C-alpha cells in the first residue's frame, strides 16, 4: 500500500479488524494484516473516501454495526459505512468562530458512536 500523505489521526479498529485512519484530505480503511501468510507482509487498502478538508488529528469512532464517524478541519462530521466506505451523511457544524478540538466519542456502556459536536471545543484566537 502506498501512502501519498502522512497519517494524521489516531487509528481506529473496526469489529472486523479493519484499521481506519485519516491521511491528508482522505479517510481510508486498511485491511488487517494476515500474519498467517508470509507471502503477503503488506497492508492492503480496502477503500479511501475524500473529505472537504484535511482530516482532524482526533481519532475516528466505530460503532457496533461497523459505521465510522470522524471529522475534518472544515468542521464537517462524516458517517461512512465501514464495509465499503459509502457515505451515509456529512454534517457541517457551522461554527466559524470555533473549531472541533476532539473527534466523535464512543459510549463505553452501549458501544454506539455519537456524531454530535465534540464535547470539548475551543475558540480560535
């Protein structure tokens, strides 16, 4: 797998072992490494989805159904289907004087992701 930009967020792992990570202006799913096959020591790309801006440095959240939630520096929040990267929706937060300071959160008790605005927000100076 060739990376055309730096990995810019903490990786998240889905229920099927896929690794989700943002790189520049795209968000990608990487197939898990098959350690039982010595002829395939490389990660392979499952899919990549373009974003409106550079991805946020915060990690993504994955819910129990395999949907992935993440943000970008345009203050947009995305919900993608983990299996194929299809966009379910994109929400723009309309916060010109604020920016997202952290990514979506996953509830520990229910293991479902919330796609609300980040709980920690800072004013831009």
